[in-house]
């Protein structure tokens, strides 16, 4: 028997497998061919199939390496673009923030000039005010352009989140530097409002009594955002006869919950029952018109001085007690960029009551922009008020 014949007889199963086996055994066949050693004596067909398989594997391996190299280059390029865009967005946010707080500084200057004009009414000062207001408009335009380029209000943003950003801006806070968890916190407090009828009852009371127009007009007269309207909601539910718990400085009374000392400071007369937890018709704190005018003046003082035009910082001050907040914020640099609610949350721990108070007010203001969007049936309280 010749050597070739012996080799053929020694590999009958593999040869027959190649020719005869069903297609489902291809995977097993490939595995056997991959394990083949060319140095061994094998059949001619087996050798040919083995060599063909190796060439196929080599060519595929080369193609895979090319593909992998291309993918690698694409990943590097994508990463470079991402880093560039990240830094670009970061720079845009920084620039937007600088413009926003420059605008707030000019706003404070205008307010100080207006205070002077209210006393002296000089023509030159009026011209200065008009010039400053033009400067504010120019800054607002630049800031809005940066906000558009950043895509903060892009088409993918849902209406609920859009309302949060809008209200934060109205309260004098910068959308471009809003903390990442702020949206989630506001959503949480919106759910809390939905779990009770307190908001619905308060707004219905305000609408029925005409407080929406009276309060927003008082705020406008003092060049304040009309959305401070919602402070009275949180203080008393718009109940002009509300009486708070006794404190070491007396009872807080009325829709704006003035304590006796603050009431007197802003021109309100306290009645003979000021030391008792009772309604007193002789106490100006129970007079909605007088108390609202006093509240607007009080809010304005905080807004234009220590709060540096941060509306949310004003709200915190109103609840926490101006003295307590002032001691905290006066340790912060005296400019709007450093004295705002975002910075306060980062640098200080405020009482839980005050934290809740601020988020209840701003979440109520967000709901008030479009009550039906959030599942409420009352009309938007400030819908007729121009806000921005």
C-alpha cells in the first residue's frame, strides 16, 4: 500500500465530513480545520481546505484591523470635538453669567438713582436713569443671545422645566449657572402642592378678593418682580385676618405676617390687641391695602441692599428673619454674582423651614405660570401682568 493511500485511509472521516455532512456541522468543521497542523500527514482535500481557511482568516483579520483603526481614529476625533464643545459651552456659560450679573449691577445702580430722584427730582439724574435703562436693555439682548446659543431653552426641553427656568430668571437668578439639582427640587415641591388643596384655596381667595392686581401693582410701583405675590400665599394663604404663633418679638399678623416692630418700621399702626392672638380692626396689619404697600417697601429694601437683587435670597430673608440672613450674606462679597441663592446654598446651611419656604414659593410661582399644565384648574393669577 502506498504512503499516499495510507494517508487517505488515515483521514477518511474528515474527508467524508467535508463532502457528506449536513450544513449545520459547518461550525464544527471550521473548528477542526483551525486546529489542523500542516506538518502532519493529511489528505490532499483536507490540506487545501485548511490552507484556504487560513487565507480567509488572514484577510479578514487584516480588514478587521483596518476597521478597528478607523473606528479608533473616529473615537479620538469625536472625543476631541466633545472636549472642544464642552469647553466652548463652559466658556459660553461663563460669559453669559458675567453678562447677567453685570446687568444686575446696573439694575442696582438704577434703583439707587431712583431713590435719589424720588427725593430731589433733578433732570440730570433722570437722564442718568434713562441711560442706565438703555444699558440694561443692551445687556439683556446679549444675555438672551448667549442663552439661545447655549440651548438652555431648546426644543427638547419640556414645558414644566421651561417654566422653572423662566421663573428663576424672573426672580433675578441666572439660568446659565442654575445648580443641576434645582429642577428636581422644584418638581418635588410641585408634587407637594398637588397633594393638598392649600394652593387652590389660596389662589381662589386671592382672585375673589382682587389681591392679584393689588399685589402685582404694589410690586411694580417699587420696581420689583410681581411674582413676590406668592410670598403672601406661603405666609397666610392670602388670609388678611391670619394670626401666626407667638414669637419672642410678638405675634405675626395679617396677610403678610408682620411682627409689631417691622410693621411700625414700615408705617403700619399696631392696635391695642397687638399682644393678643386676636383680630383687631384697629391694627393696620389686617388692612390688605396698607399691609401690601408696607410689604412691597420691605421687600424692596432687602432686594436692593443685602440681597443684591436676588429674589430667592429675598424670600429666604423674609422667612428666616432679615437679621439672621444678613449676618450670613454680609460675609459674602458684595456683588450680585456672589450674593445670590445659588451661592447661599453652596456656602451655608440654612434652616429646613427656610429651605422649604423658598421652594414652596418658587414652585407655586412655576405652577402659576400655567396651572393646567400641572393639573390645577384655577386661572393663571398673573396672566395679565407683563413679566419679561
